[in-house]
C-alpha cells in the first residue's frame, strides 16, 4: 500500500493506485483496485489462502473511509474485494494474526490517528473473522489489557504459542507488559515480567517468535528488540533485545545489547536458515511524522541505522553487515523472498510527499543478500512435491504429512540437506504479523540413480496448527545451510 500523492501508477478509473502487485523477477508492477483509505492498517492470511486486510484512515477525500473496512485478496482472482464499513468499530494501527482454526484475529488500534494513544481514541477490543455466521460480524470483545497498557498500545505484538491441545494460546505484548492469553476461554493464563522500556508504537520495537524445531519439541521463545525509553526526539533509541522462554515455569527476560546498534522502528526477518536479520530504523527519536514545515522541519526520528545485523538464535551471537545508503525510517518494510533474499522498501516520515529534504519520500527498493547467498555452496532446486511441479499453484498439504520432494543439485558434490517451512506474514510499521519459521524433519535423502545430480527427499510437516497456522507457506530445502534457488509455495490446511 502506497502514498497516493505523486504516484504515476493509476487505477483504471484514473485515481492513483494505493495497492499494486510487484513481480520481483521482471521488475514489473500491476495496479490493484482499492477504493478505501488503507493508511496505517493491518493484514493476515486466512487458512484458505486469502489475504485479509483491515482498518485504515479517512484523511484522503479521494478514497472512502478505511477504518471500518475489510478487504480480501485472492491470488487466483488477482484483485481486492472491499467491504467498506463492515467492521463494527474503527481501527487505525490494529494488529492481525492467523489463528489455529484458520481464522484471523483483529485486535486493538485507535479510532483515529494519534501520536500517543489515549482513552478517548482507544479501541480496547478484538474481533474474529470470519464470524460465526460467516458474514455479519460478531460483537467486538472487550479486552481490558489494551486499556491497562495505554498509551503505548498500538500495533500490539501477537504470536500463537505451540501447545498440544490445539488451543488458540496467544503471547502478546503491549507497552512493556506481556501476557499469555487463552483466546478460546477469554482468560489470561500467565502475566509475564515487564520488559525494560517501551516497545510498542510510537516507541516502536520489533517482535518475533524464534524458530521452532521438532528436535526440542517446538520450544517457544519470543524475542523483542529495539524501542525507546523516552517519548523524546533527541533520546537515543534502545540497544537491547529481550528473549523470553515461554516453556520456563519461572520465565524471565534474557537481555542483550542488540548487536550494539540502538534502533527504534527496526524490521526483523527470519531467514530461510533460521537466522534473523534486523535492519532499518533510527538511532534516535520515535516513530511518527515530522513536525513543522518543509522550510523548518523537525524530525521526530533521526540518525538512520544503516547497518543490518545478523543474529544466530542458537549461539546468540550478532554480526554487523554492510550498510545501505538509503535511510529507512518511519513506514519502512522488509520481508523474505522465495529465493532467500530480503526485500526492503519504504520510508516516508512526512504526511505528504516531499523530495529534496534530508529524509525524502522513498520510492527506491533494495534487495539485501544474506551471507548464505554469497558463498560458493551449491544451491538446491526443488522440482516437485508429491509429484506436482512447484509454483504452478499452491500445493495443498496437511499436518503430519510425509512429503516426497524431487530436488536437483548443480554439482556432483555430496549435499547435506535440511528443510524449513516459513509462513508468509504481513509487514507494516516494523511488525511482521504472523511471521513463523519451523524446521522440518528430513527422514531420508537418496540419490536418484536414473538422473544425474538428482535426489529424492522425504520430509515431515509439523503435527498440529499451533506450531504453524493454516494458510500459505514457503517450503525451503537447504544444502549446508544455503537455501534452494526458489522455495515451493504450499497451502497447509
């Protein structure tokens, strides 16, 4: 979703396009049809593979108010279907998350644009979609946690926690407070110790569920990085991460120095090999638009964090990567691509398009190449799954499946195969809603004697939807920790 102003990409009706489909391989773009204001919204994937997008703003007269709008994108149809005004309450800066049952939760937000949220604008509720009757929304559920954690309670962090009962157990953190919430019974199961300093908007950090592996029974740990102690323009951003073991009966935050670089508004991307790259953001200030006029701008965040850092969850070690030359501040994004790279875009810390200033409206995109891409290790190519050629459509698979993959290698060197499944999250405002990495068991890898450099792999999918929720996912095969040329897209349901 883009700024509409100064956008040369037009919809068929002549209005500026605020949504588009971008083909990374061909560098081509196709405008999509959106008529409601999507500014500061949220998104998630249903179990049937449909992308659901909710909320927004009402600041642009060329577009219908978006705060109560639901939007649905089906890749097979290739465009959006909007239900303007369908939600029961207004949501700006809400959070969404895919659930165990294939539905999505829409949580919190405010009823309009704010710097710091307040009781008058707060929307301390959540809603589940699709509703019980499949069309008319169920009543919003009151959620006092979002009142108790004012004012830093926008874009609350949410993660499904693995469990053996197939329950919708949610870890969530708002401001500094984390809880474990049983969505099925609407009860708080655990209240965790507070993490140091504020981590949610406008003192924005980033949150992720660390990679899950069958070898340790999918041990669940969350990691929350960056943020800001003070709602102050000149304050140095937070140079710390907190790591919390949700399986520990006496959980406590394990803190580190975030690789030594303070960041507010960091983006976090779990790579195909389970390492994490943190990038973008600023070393001072907080999230939000500048103050003053173009002739006399006061930036509320400054000192861009140009260097990504790579984090290894196993060793807990950070490594500083080569810098970008583009400031990626407020409204930047980063996400994993099917070839194992990281797509980086955005930055507009101003309410309207501005150029020829220190931090202009940014239309350039970048690709970050993780270290595994820069090795000489041969990369596998997945040819098929269960006899179906990959990426013609999403291959349907189910929990606990043993999948047969045909994989080719470019050389005769003996490979060492591992595999992972990664959920397609939704990225905005330093949050990757629903991002998930799960290691897969490789049962066997045998050489196909009928075809040179070809292997037959048997891999097993996770046993239940609390480990990775239903919906569209990437399956990666790796050779010595280096990912395949292109992941296979599957629909897990």
